[in-house]
């Protein structure tokens, strides 16, 4: 590798993930690579497709129960959201808090600076007593020190993002989160529940093909940031329900045998016809696995809220 190429690879925050993932057997790429500016935009579009139930179902739970949630969480709360995205659902709780408190301080945390800018813009001027202090961070690898934030906190980790972790990693992540909080701080956790396989399949294979574009955008990002030569149309979006593992799996499947050069990694990656890159898992939970995860992480569950169909659960827990 030339010095110039080596410097380019070092400068890119995704270089190590791509090198390690595409060198693995089987090949994989971490889900965090989805969320460049275009990926964040596409995910927002996914949430508005008729098949994708999680966002509207969770929003409905929050709208119905916001006052009770913030009352249960405590008094004079600062709001923190991990993986905030554009914080479209968060404003529901901000409004409930603003009716109980003289001031509300909101700390959205996300790996995507673009999404955080949208979050700030969407809330700017809507709440007279709201102060927004965004934090750009990859919370999955380097959790910000939340103890440094003054006051009692309500930390939101919604959207069933916890389902994107492997089960042992989910426990470890929540344990780290608990250690970063002060006594009395609360956690609001959104969890997608096991349901009919056809409903699950449709949610990740929308008729408009938005999820397929979202999945393939990972290859577009590698092309742009690492000088990759992927043809996204040479790969097929694959998503299916794996009942034995209680998860939706997403993959990119090579349509034929091919070799792909990635300039900044100075590597050629070989793909057999039908070979897949594993891009995401989305675990779904039962009542039992919800309780097991929360308690194994050192939190105690205080309250749960769900929708009439029992498709989604919002859990309030405390360390």
C-alpha cells in the first residue's frame, strides 16, 4: 500500500470495519455503516412506508402514555437520547416534560451529524423552555460519560435499536450504560416484539424498495469514502425472518461471481455467485426475553407500555 493510500485509509472512520468485515468468513459489515447522510434520509423514508410498523406503533405508545411516562421517570429531568436520528418521536416526550418543568435540557446523541442537525432544526422554536445540546458520538463503541451531565436524567434508547445488538452484546452495552448513569436516572427502552412472520417479512421488504436502497447504500458509501468499485445493482437485497434466532436478518447477495477493488484499502475482494454480506440483525423480543435482558443488565423494570396489538413494548427501567 502506498503512503497516500495508507493515509487515506487511516483518515476514514469506516476503513477498519470494511477491511475486517469483507475479509471475514462469512462476509459482514456493521449496521452503523448505514447511517451516512443518505442512509439517514433513506431510513426516515423507510419509517413512512406502509409496511414498516415499528415507528408508528412506538409513536402511538408514546403519544398515548407520554404524561404517565415522564411522571414515572421523575422530576426536573434532563432528556438524553441515544441514536437520536432526527428525533421525530422525541418531541412527544419533550412536550410532556415542558408541561411539568420550567426548563427542559435535551442531549441527542447520534453518529450522524446530519441527523442531529435535522433534530435541532425540527425542534427549534417549538418549545420556549427547551435547550438542545447535541453530541456527535458512536455510542455503541464509545458511550459518552453521562454522569458529567448535571441533574436527573431520562435516557431514551427507542426504536428497538437494542435489537440490532447480538444478545450478549446487548447485555454488555446496557451494563455500560447503567455504569455511566447516576443513581435515580431512568432508562426508556423501546423493544420490538415477536409477531406474525408475514408482518415481519413485509416490514423489511417494502414494495417500494426503499429498504433495498438503504441496504445497498452501504456499498455506495464504500465507493465514495474508500474509492470502492462496487456496482450496487450487482447485489440483491435479502431480508428474512429467522425464527430459531428470533431475528430478522439483512444481507446483500452477489448476483454472480465478481471481484471488487477498494482503492484506499489496496484490496480486491472476491465474491462467489450467491455469496452474501451480512449487514444487520434485528432481534425481536418476548415478555420473557425482555425481562431477562433488563435484569441481566443490572436495571430493574418499573413499568411497561404496549400497543393494543402487542406488537411493541416501551419499558421504563432504573439502575
